[in-house]
């Protein structure tokens, strides 16, 4: 059976960029901030329609994966003409086919709100990222403020039901459970404490 989010992204791939249009300016600023530190062999998990592709710094080689074939169709289109792309393929974040210690950088933006098993996904990222490599995440997370957090818990079934999107993920906690060293996780608030950029050293 298809997961809720896979169903959503397969059905709405053609609309995805249009739905993001009202917040594209802000998201583009955050995307640039996220990927500017990518280096070397880079994996983007949940590449979607490829909105980050044009923002990568020179010198990287990019492998992109996503579980939705329909989203990937747009990513392939967007990748056209860029020389830093190695390959863009269908794959599940929880079951990466790459050997251990493959990538210098792993990137994901707005992905771990919808990955069904985020801890398994983070364990896989940790495994395929080289020792001392970098993981860069842009995610919306559950607020730690009491009332906001409770509201997000309350609204989560609606968001999940409509979009396959969990608005109350405790992403920092999930990273720690997945085995990342807390002292190596930098979480920067970029909008209240709900949107965060994570920079993680894999050691
Ligand atoms: C909100 S979109 C973000 C797309 C893109 N990263 C961006 O910033 O525009 C979430 C993406 O994650 C993908 N995704 C969700 N669960 C996944 C999984 N388990 N494995 C791989 N991709 C997944 C979806 O198919 C979708 O393309």
C-alpha cells in the first residue's frame, strides 16, 4: 500500500511549485543558506521537483533521490543543462541503496516532516554519509513553546490527512535517537522555533 505522503506527492506533483509560489521568495533565501555549505559528493534526499538544484555551490556532484516518480519527473526537467548532476533516481529515504561512507554532504529540505519513519531515514543518512561529512537539513518542526506545541499536536491529524505532512515532528530528538552526537548538531531557528536549519557533523 502507498504511504499517505507518497500518494499526495504523486497526485500533486504538477501543482507543487505553484502551491509554493507565495512563499518562494522566503524559501529560496533559506535554500541558498542551506546548501551553501555543501561540498564534494552530495546526496539530496527528497529532491522533489529539484528546487535546490540551481543553488548548489560550484565543485559539488549531486545525486538526488525521491520516493515519488512524479516529483522526479520535474526534477529531471529542472536538472537539464546543469553539469553538477550525477544522477536523480527513485529511492526511499529509509532504504538507501548506497554503500556506507559514500557522500561528503547529505542535504534535505522540507522532507522529514513526511518521511514515514524519520529515525530510520536519519540512520540511513548517517550510514551513507562519510565520517566527518556534513548533513544539512531545512525542516519545520514542533514548537517547544507550550501552547504552540499543543496546537501543533492538535492540528497534526488534519495536516497529515490532507498532505501527508506531520507538523509536530521532534526532529532534533529524532536525530539524537538515530545516533547523531548532540554536541555535533547545530539547530538554528530561522522562523520562530518552527523552521530550523540543522548542520550536523557525522562523527
Ligand atoms: C515537501 S516536498 C519537498 C521537496 C524538496 N525537497 C523541496 O524542498 O522543495 C517532500 C518531498 O519528500 C519526498 N519524500 C517523502 N517521503 C520520502 C521518502 N521516504 N523517501 C524519499 N523521498 C520522500 C516527497 O516525495 C516529496 O518530493
